[in-house]
């Protein structure tokens, strides 16, 4: 079994529950888990065997399976005038200055200083949260999708195992590659009849008197039929 498996993930994606289960099932595999501003680039560079990617699409070089989607929220100073609105739409943001760039603590500080607003995935805003900044859902806001991606060429042997963990398969699931291989091997062994048992297993064939069992008798004679009385 390969002794190393590397994962890359973007800010806001919580991977702990899956990596812990992987380590429980494969204690002898070195699991390398690294955050990245661009997990797909890390995958392409060979720094990761598999990556959680945000708003990515499959292509000729990569497989991708979608996992879930989350809201893109409005991030702004907690005393911004827009916080007075009960519901917000994208049109309400048209004249607002934006803080552009990859979400980071530095950008969050600029928002806290009142330089502008930003639109970030909800989990990213939560990961960078501050007491003086709020994140508000938009009525017509977009969504950000998270997927699991890996190379089409040179797929790591543990990719299917990790996909199964993310999708909630148990360690004993027949879709687990190791379990499926073991079951196939067991089935082949079970399909071979033991020597000398072929004829004897068919209803006792080859033994004299075999067939239907004779009914038991009690040993007592059958009772005579009652005689009718003579008419006078």
C-alpha cells in the first residue's frame, strides 16, 4: 500500500472529519493535508494527489465530483447603513465601493475600517470573522460550489477510498476497493466444491434405500370396523 497521500483545500472548507476517518482506517499512511489559495494549481504541480476545489469544473486533465454548495454573502462593517435593511438584493449594492482581492485577514481589516464591502462564500466569511464585521445573506445572491478533484492520469491508489469516506461509506462497504477485492477472492474460493462431496450431497445418492422416508408404524393393529346391530 502507498505510504503517502496528500490533500489540498481552500479556505473555508472543513476537512477534519474526513481526514480523521482516513487516518483511522489507514494508520500506516502518511496523510499530508495543506491549505492552499489555489488547490487546483497545487494538484497540477504534483503537490497534492487530490484537492477540494471551489467553483471548479472538470476538464481533460482532471476528474471532479460536486459535493455541496453554499451561499455567497455580503460582508460589511457592522454599522454600515445596509445593516438597517431587513432584506438585501444585489441591486442594493450597485453604488457601494468594493474591497477586491483574495479573501484574507488583511482584506477583512479593510472592510472593518469602512473601506468597502465584499461578496464572499459564507464559510470564508465565517473563517475570517471579526466582531466589527457582519456577513448577511442576499435574497438573490449566487452560490459557491465545492468539489473533489484529482488527475485523470496517474490516479493515486487511495483516491477511491477517500471518495468513499467523503460520501459516507463505511469501512466494510462492498464499494470499498479493498473490501470488494477481498469479497471477490472469497467468492472464488467458496465456488470450488470440496473433493469427495459431490455425489453424497445430492439427496444421499449412491446409498441403498435412499429416497422417500417410510412412515413410522405404532405396532398396534388397525381397529376393526364396528358391526351394525341385527334387526329383529
